[in-house]
C-alpha cells in the first residue's frame, strides 16, 4: 500500500524530537484520512450494480470504472 503520509509519520518518529513527534502525529492523522477515503471509495463502488452505473461521490457523479481505477491505484493493484 502506498500511503505517503504513513511513511512520513514513521520516519519522523525515528528522530524523536518534540517537533518531529508532533509532525508525525499530523502525518498519522493525514494517513488515517487517506485510508478512510479509500474505504469510502470501496463502499461507493459496492453500491453499483454494473461498471456502467454511476454513483454520487463527494458531490460528483462518477462511474464504476473510475471508482475501480482510483481504488486500484490506492491499493497498488495496477
């Protein structure tokens, strides 16, 4: 899985200074948001009957193929 925020959070913890730990916490929060968006994409995809169907995601109509593409990118399946 390619979550750059998580990788940065982990690398910042190795330094150990107060500032770096605080920055690591911020990166960890962003990493969690990234993973939540991935989960939301998968949930939206699960609402589709066929790849040609569309669903509203964050106020935008997207089709199943576009959702599948985004999910695969996030999970490093391409």
